[in-house]
C-alpha cells in the first residue's frame, strides 16, 4: 500500500520573516493520492507544483504540515528512505557513466547483490527497449533515448511511488506522445502510485485518474479529468482547462446576444450570490414567475450584475439561418485543427470562440448563425469567481 497523504502542507521560502523576499510557495495544501493511481499536479508556472513534489520526495521540508506514504509519517525521513523514485525535467543522468552504470548506481548504493542488480537492469532494459544502449554514454543518446534511460533508472529501484516533474517537456510532440503511452503502459503494468507534474492541461487530462489543480500555492480543485472539465468549481478552473478557452458573458450579454430566456435560472443564481455576499436583495426572487416584458428583463439584468456566465466553444451549433433561433455573428478568424476548426466570431461587440466540424468551416468575414446549448451554461459569482 502506498497511498500518499498530504495534510495541511505549507512552504515559505525566504528568511526575512514575511518581508518582500518571502515567498509563500504552498498554502495549506491537503490531498490524498490513492494507492496505484496516476495523479497529475497541474497549474501555471510558479504555482508550487515542483515544491509540492519535492516535499513528497523529501528533497524539501515543509514549513508546516505532514506527508504520509503508505500510512507512515515520512515528513522527517530523508529521500532515500521513502521508497520513491523521481524523474526530473533536466534528466540528471550521470554524464561520465554509461547507461548500465546509470541504472546500476542506486541499486549498488542500496547494497543489492550483483545477480539481482543484473536481472533487474536486464528486465527493465528489455521493457523500455534500451538493451542496445547499455554501453553508451548519455551524451551519445537522443532526447527520447535519454528519457527512457531516466525512466529506466527510476523503475529499476522498484519504488512504491514514482514522481515525474515535467519529465517530457524537452521532447518534440511526436516523441512526447509515445512517451505518454509508455508511461500509461508502465503505470498499468507496474500498478504503482504515479505523481506527475505538468503545466500542460492536455497531458494532465489524457493521462491521469485524478488531477490536482493549483494556483498561487493553493489547491483549486482535485477531481477526475472529466469532472474538472465539465464541473469546474471556479472561474480559474474553468479557464485553465479547455482549449480554446471557455467563453465568458456578462448577464447583459447573455440576455442580449444569446437571447437567453431562462430568467428563472438567472433569478435563482442571483439569489445564491445574495445569500453569500449580501450584495443583492433576494426576497421573493426565487418564487417569481418567468419574466416576459422589457421591464422585467431590465430588472433581471440589474439583479444579475454579479453573475458571469460561461459556455465552452464546442457548445455552439452552426445553423443555416436566423430563423433557427441562433445568434448572428461575423467570422473574425478560423484556425484549422484537423477534424475541427476553432472559429472566432464577433457578435454585438463580443468576441466568442466556437469549435465546429472542419467540414462546416466558414470563411473569414462570413455572416453565420450560432445556436448555443444553454443546458451547458455555467454561472459564476463575479466577485469571488466561485461557481454558483
Ligand atoms: N529555493 C527557493 N527559494 C525561493 N523561492 C523559491 C524556491 N523554490 C521555489 N521558489 C518559489 O516558489 C514558488 C513556487 O515554485 P515552484 O518551482 O514550485 O513552481 P512550479 O509550479 O513548479 O513552476 P514551473 O511550472 O515554472 O516549474 C515560485 O514563486 C518560486 O519562485
Ligand atoms: Mg516546476
């Protein structure tokens, strides 16, 4: 059993006691990484991903909080005693040793018998298809070969937990793809816990069972890729996940441009904001019947001033004419992406990006009509960014 539990971990760098040189790299991070899972730590540069991974590895100690691996408190244990293996972005292969010796090094340090070392290296080299490279030195290898050697060096140790920090970021797209399949395969066949740091959302979504999304040293959301995409808890999560990015609308834009007529929903959302912030008068709102006339529309717009709505690019359908209830838009740009195109349009002063099938790609400057799927709308409290 090697689930990893991170409880209330904070990390502050800098010795000037909260002065301008102090960096709060992690703030009260708690997370449980189930045994055998593939968990990704995702977030923008500087959000604390590597710091968290280094704390799990024991290369850095937390200012506060504890780390448990397999139920055992390892907060004060050195890296070598944690049954973990780490692969870094800068692969840190020993340049003066050949591949065999690179893989052998830590096993020798552990004092394993020669026969055991030999059989482990042989087995791992076969698995990673690097048997022919064992005599070569790292500087004679390609990027992908070095990568496999670094992974091999981690595997031979038979750790309970693998840690990867942006380990694929130096590789070209094609090689990255094949290394990702190798990692997935390796994870399935070894059944070990794998924690993978990346700032690449595509990588996180495609590889993991669970994603930890971070910003500014704080956990934003811990969820499966699908939940993170379909059910983000705040505007940061909604924006960070998804490419092209989700479209945001003020309530006024929602009502004006998209002809949104679910006033009951807007009333309900506005009342939820009022409950949390006290900014709005909500009395009687939820019980009102749907709005019909212009005065009520204006009232709704006032009530909804604190709401931001959002809709993903793929939740629009191209329609043939305005009679279908679509919103009129003029195509600003078209970006080809294989089977789909991402089309940026202007509609009454608002720029919206929609994803359409390549076969129905419009031309730049063309007038089109788009039908939004209102059932997929998300609503956020503009002030706090939280989903409502
Ligand atoms: N040894 C250190 N001394 C001072 N500040 C540090 C140190 N290590 C990290 N930091 C700061 O802590 C914050 C988090 O850094 P960290 O390396 O964990 O970010 P990251 O999410 O891994 O970013 P990236 O995606 O760029 O690798 C940053 O503001 C960084 O400058
Ligand atoms: Mg990093």
